[in-house]
């Protein structure tokens, strides 16, 4: 018996490679249900073809050897079910999703998957201030410089501002609370992101409460820390910022300042030219993942979700991919 291999036929003889590429390309923009209805195939078939498409995307991208990584966690379902996402900051894409939580052992799994040789090449790691990540990184890649994620730090400052708002709400009499009540989003948002009505409400709130006004201005100005070109300039800015807190009785801000002091080395690392990487990818990754989950109303197949996350940041396959075996 002689069996001939046909390049245009996929491993499964029920469909061609061209059709698999077609369905996979549709799944990048549409839900499985919409693709199934448009192509008149079953949902499970759509998932199978999409998996083949994404596997070829990952294969064409090659095995990662990152210089700078970003580490974050995502919630895959309710009940504090987390998975770690590691991104290549130079190439702007996630390279690994795994673990069963966000413990030190979970991050060790990434280092094991990457291999000791490539782990030793990591020069920079952008992450939040979660201790298990720090311990695992120190153990597996002690040569890597730590860079604390700007967006997580600003989130801590936003929490401090919100705590000031709650304390003012409890301190003031009922008649003076009217301008504070229900203004949490207005106060924590950047002024540029507010509507005209939101800006008016913000101006009214800041004029009515001096302590909130000071806390808001300090929060808005703190982001300038990451624009300084040298660590000395950054430190000088931070010292001036701390001086502005004197006699203001902003206890949550005092706690935030103490946290910055404890983690200053990882924050000031961004001032060095060789550490200038895009920190927006790590934060934007969570938004992309939430869009993927909403599109499918939550993925039950966790391995498929992991593949979906990695492939979402890869370029679509070209027509030449139809000629390659799947």
C-alpha cells in the first residue's frame, strides 16, 4: 500500500489547511458561535481549527529568549483563581502563562520551562512588589535587575487617595458630605479622562475640601517621578514630594511614602537608560485577556485560554502558512 502526503490536506482529513487558516483568522475577531454560524460547522470544530491556527502561530514565533520580562497575574475565574503571565517586554508579547496560583513555586515553573541557560540571560524583570515573585527571581535569576511596575505603584497611591476620601466622609458633618458622596471615580480618574460634567464635579469637590485638594494634587504630580533621566533627579523630586506632606495629616500618604522608601531601588531602576522598557504592556495585557474572556463568556478549557493569550499578541498567519504542514 502506498500513502501519499498531500500538502494542502491537514492532519485531520475532514478539512483542508486553507480552511483551518480561514477559521483561525476569523476567530481572532469573532466569537466561536459567530464563526460556527457563518461557516456552518460545530463549535467544537471551530475550537479545533482555531487551536491548530494558534499552534502554528506560536511555532513560527520561535522559542523565547527574553532579555527583559514583565511578570503579572490574571484571574481566570471567581474565587481568587490566579495564573502567572510572563511577557517579553522587548518584543511586546506574552511568552508564558501557567502555574496554579501566584506563589514562589508557580514562578519557578516558568524558569524551569525557559531553561537555566536562558533564565541566566534575563537582565531586567518588571513586576509588582509581591514577595513570592521576588524570592523566586532572586533564586533563579539573581543577575536580573528588578524594576517595579509603575502602574501597580500608582494603584497603591490611588488606594491611599481613596482612603483619604473615606476618612473625610466620616469626619465631616452630613451637610458637608454632599460633594464627596459618590465621587470616588471622579477623584481617582485623570482629569483628561473625565467628561465635562465630571470635571465640574471634580472642581467643586476640590474647592470644598482642602485636604482632598492637596491629596489629589500630590497624586497627580507623583507620576513625574518616571520622567526623570537620572536616579539623582528622581530622588530629589521624591524628597520635594515628601516635604509637601508635612503638616497635612494625610496618614495614608505617609504609609505610601514608607512603602516607596522600602522599594526605592526597584523604582529608581527605571531612571537608567538601559532599563527604559514599555511598562504599559504588562497592564494592557490584563485588558486584552478580559476582552478574550468576555468574547467567550469564560473559557472552561484552561490550556486553550493560555494558548489564546499567547497567540493574541502574535501577527496573523500569511497565505504562505497554508502550504506548510500543520
